[in-house]
C-alpha cells in the first residue's frame, strides 16, 4: 500500500464522538493509520501530553507558523484558541508509509478536502440530536454552562455542512458507529476507493 497523498478525516461537532471513533480506528488499523497531532494554543488538560495529544504552542508561535505557511489548515475555533494541522505532521506520517488520520473541526476538514480532493476520505459524525449532544457535553464535566452553550450553537451551524463530506455516520450507538466507520475506512485502505 502506498499511503502517500492519502488522508482520512473524522470530523463532527464537539461531543458527537469523533475522538472515540478515531481511537477505535487507530487501534483497529495500527499498521496502516497514524494519528495526525494537531497544533493548539490552548493550555493542556491534566491528562494531555505535548507531542502526543497536541503540539501545544503560544499564540505567537502559532501565528508565526501561519505567516510561514506551515499549516495545511488552521482556525480560531473558539475566541483566542487556535488549532491547526501542520504540513510537517502529514509528511511525517507519509514517511512512515501510513495514512494520516485527522480528528479536526468541520471548517478545517473542508479546507483539507479542498486541497486533497481525490485522495481524502472524510467521515462526518452526526449526533442523534442537539439535545443528546447537550447532554453529552454537560456530562463530560469539563465545560461550564456558557461554554456548553457556545459549543451547542457552533454544533447547530456545523451540522449544516454534513453533506460536504464523503460519508455521514449518525452516532446513536457508539459501538455501531465505530463498526460503520471501520467498514468504510477498511475499504478505503484496501481499495483506495472513497
């Protein structure tokens, strides 16, 4: 398998299950896929490690990389919080003859797809409802009420872009959603078909 040029994107509103599905796919296809580590300007959460979960950097360092066109995509996802996919990260994974698996926000996913039109497989993970999404976000215990509301408003907007992606998986049941994603990704790995 020649992985060079291929990219798999998992995108969704916050709380829809994209990170859980990403971890499932990485565990299922460890020889074929590698997690693309995003850059972020927010501080790490207690369980996060620099260079494993994110490349944590200052806003100044991030904007310097933007000016030098070192990102495939980048966004200010929340006020003052930037996220992006470094070109060097994608190249690092291709050098290992693996396919980069990107767990990124909806706008970023659209930007990557526009650059790698014929070689990107994109999966949009849809929550069963906005109410369920709110319940999941609140249940995490990592967000305050204002933050949950901001994420819900953003999610409603992001849902309007779901048809921009190759496949939509409705995550009513996480096990079923993981298996559905695995079937699509497995076919892409084997046949290169989107």
